[in-house]
C-alpha cells in the first residue's frame, strides 16, 4: 500500500493501514488533498455532484520520520540503567579486595627479587666462566701445536688481559654485594605485602561476603600465620642464636 505523498517534490511519508481506507487528509508539507484507498494514498478529486467534504488531518496519520526500521524499534525500547561504579566496586568485594590484591602484588614482587638477584650473579659468573672455557680451548690448540710453556704462559696473560678477566670477576662480586644490600628492602616490601594481605583476608571473613571469599580469607590468613612463624623460627634458630641473642 502506497504511504508516500504523490507530489514528487514532497516525499512525506504517513502511517497508512487498511483501517484508514476512505479517510481524507491534507499533506502537511505540500498541502495537497489526499485520500486513502485500497492502493494507498491518491489525490482526492472532489465530485461535481457532491459538496466538497471537510478535510482534516487524521491524528493517527501523522507524518513519520524517514529512518530505518531497526532504529525506530531501538528508540522505542526503554533505556537501560546506567553504569554504577559503587555497585560494581561492591560486587568485586570492595576495599578488602583492593587491599588483598595490593598485598598479593607486593608479596609476589618482593618474593621474586632475591631470585632475580641470584640470577644476575649467575649471569655475571657465567660470563667469567665462558672466558675460562675459551682459554682452555685455545690452550689445547697451542699444546697440539707443541708451543713451549713460556709461549703458552705469555699467550694466557695476553688473552685474559684482552678479555678483561679482572673486570668480569669484579662484576660477579658487585652483583653479590648488591644482593646483600637490597635484602633489607625486600624484607620491608614482604612485610607490607603480608600486612595488606592480612587486612584484606580479615575483611573477606566478614558475614556479608560470599562463602568463597570467606573461605579464601580464612585459608590465606592461616597460611600467613604459618609462614610468619616459620620465618621467625628460622631467624631465631636454636638455642637463642637469633638477632636478640646475647653476643658472647
């Protein structure tokens, strides 16, 4: 059924259905008189035998906006609720989750720092050992060539001087000293990590949290107590040889 004004320069579109057959309207844009027929909108030509009927614009034949069907349906749908930051923050556990996550981050970082430091020492030591391996290979070649002991000794001194053997050994010692000096910072970081973890775990154990969070908080808190006990037992040692023991 045609629902577009017949005027080529107008193009107004109306809601036209079978129930509207026989209704007369006046186009809002071009002011042409139209009538709804079985084929849709047509020009309303008045008959000479009958008086011209009064033409009104039907309320249910208002002009439509020319837009896609999906967009119209989407606009009719009620708008959903907006993003609520506080509600989302509460769903993830609130402040206890933030403290728990930050504490876990600190523990992981400072737990791996000594391991990384040990790897740095081994890397520097590996560079020194590689130079020794290169010299042994060169020494075997000189032995096969039947070089004298003095020639081998002189070549050895020149080889290690060229490879900066002393500098490589200094790098190893420097990495070891650096690990010892950074130990205090690692312990402080671990301590703060345990504190944040402990506070977050206690927060998880409150009644308003889910069963999973309460179990997680209880398990993590218990593990922290056991680890702290083991650490202080290892530091204290046997027979009062810990930091607080009297020095003979």
